[in-house]
C-alpha cells in the first residue's frame, strides 16, 4: 500500500494574515497623520501676559503685552484695555513682534480691575479672542480722576468698531472655538472602517 502524498499547505491562510498586517499598519499611519494634521492646524493659544492674568500691580503700566504659543498674523490684531468704569485706555496701534503682541496704555485714572481684551488671527485663518485682567492699586498721578484726552481718543485709532471686540468677555466665546472638524472625528471613522475590513477578513478566513 502506497502512502498518500502529503497535501501541501494552502497558501490562502497566509494571505489574510498578510492583509491583516497591512490594514493594521495603514490604520496606525492614518491615525498618526490625522493627529499630526490636527496639531498643526490648531489655533494660536495665549501663553502669558504682562501684567499677568490676575496680578495686582502698584502702578499703572505704560504698555501691555500678550504672548502666544505661535506667531499670529499681524493683520487684524487688536487690543483693548477697559477700566472699572468701562472706559477704554489702549493707546496707539498694537505691534506684533513674533509671538508677542504689545499695545500702549494711557493714563489709568482709577484703582480697580482692568481687562485686557485681545483679538488675533491664527495662521490657519481663524480669529482667536479672549481677555485677561489685572488689578491696579494706585491710579496714574496725572489722571486727576478722569481719563486723559489721549486715552479717550485711543478707542477709534487702535481698534475701531469693525476690528476690536466691543467687550473682552463678549468676544472671547465664539471666536476661539473655530469652525473646523476635530481630527479625532476622522480617526474614529478610520478605526470603524478599518475595523470592519479586519472583521470581514477574519470571517472569511474562518
């Protein structure tokens, strides 16, 4: 009796395993790409200010500065300095030096809380706005209890009604959110699609 020749191993089983490895590799590459894209397109974030947010200062600053994690666009940048009485005290045109936005400040006539409002345009084209605040303990010596003429005239010359936010608190909300779809949404979709393909391959293999 002759021995029956051995049946060669079917190569079909190696193909699903190879396809599974390719799908997993593609999934990891796609996830890394989407996460990198999401990080690159993130809006500029305020990282510091002078005076610092929540600080108490003994004398009125002659200028205020805002520092971002990345350099925003120079066009469209605006800064407001609003006193406890609601008057504007920003002075001159804000200047941008890299990631630092600086604006002059006129005489501050009252002790109390001052809000620094800002509005910039990120590199991705989205407007970013918000505010920080500091407390002044001693008003400007030359203030005389009233805002100086230069401070009163600062509003239209620095920002204007079309660029500066009417109030820092009102402008902070909608502008910082952006209109793009978060990258994690595409990652989830990719996981679902590739996961379905893997399940289909494993089912055919079984």
